[in-house]
């Protein structure tokens, strides 16, 4: 379990990342700028991205070591691959539904404190990461450098995972555990709302 020092750092970085983004609807394709800055802000402009990425960190805390670090590493790595698929326009149906469903499933995993084997948890996280990355890749501004853009959305994703890990550390205490599971239920509910809007 990470120390309180690292948990506080994660909360600080995650909060700065979240509140530095202006309010916007997910996936408008209206990112301003190019390269790293554009890639960094893209995940922060989509509430469906935010809640799913925070859920990865929360779930990692419930699973404990080594999942607490494996899941937040698997997600950005596979997401980067999905970003490449989006940039080169590999067909992938149901992207928006996949993103919304990721919030539902990951939120429920937190709310129910599910503890599958590490390989199964990594497979679930990685499968959903493809959809998130694909959305980032397809919405890359034309003038952007693909590598810088990808680095930007991977860093932003990592910060959101850290925020989830930091918040998840509240689970050390009974009241905190309830709060974390309630956050998972909220994430699942929000994902369901996004999913119903797509269907």
C-alpha cells in the first residue's frame, strides 16, 4: 500500500489536472493547440474518460500490490496502442459505447470490491483501454505531432490513475472504505447514464 506521502502527492497532482481543464462535453473534437498540450487536455475534457480512469486507480487499491501499480501501467500502455489504431484509422465499432461501458464495469468492480486474479483484472482494464485510446487517436488535431500528442494523453491518464489511488487510500478506514465503494457506485451509475445516451 503506498504511503500517505505518495497518496497526498497523487491527490494534489490529480486535482490540479482535473481542475485545469475547462468544462466541455466529451469528444467534441474541438481541442485547441497541438502536440503534448492537446493530448494532455483531451482526456480531461471527457467526463466519461475521467471517471473510468479514476476507477482504475480505485480498483487497484482494492486489489492491493502488485495490482495497484500494474493496472495503472497496463491501461496507458494499451491505450497508447488504441491511439495508434485511431490515428491510422483502423475500424473499431462501438467506441463510445465501449468507453461508457468501461465506467459501468470498472465502477461496479470498485463498488462490489471484486478481487479477480491479477491477469483477469489486467485483461479487463486493457480491453477497455483500447476504446479510450482509439477515441483520443481519432480526435487528434490535424496539426499535432502524433508522438507528443500520445505522450500528453498518457501522462494525463497517469495523473487520473494517481488521483484514484490517492482517493482509494481512504479504504484503510471503515468510513473511507464505504466512501470509496460509494464512489465506484457513482462511477457505474454515471457510466450507465452515458451508455443510455449513446444507445
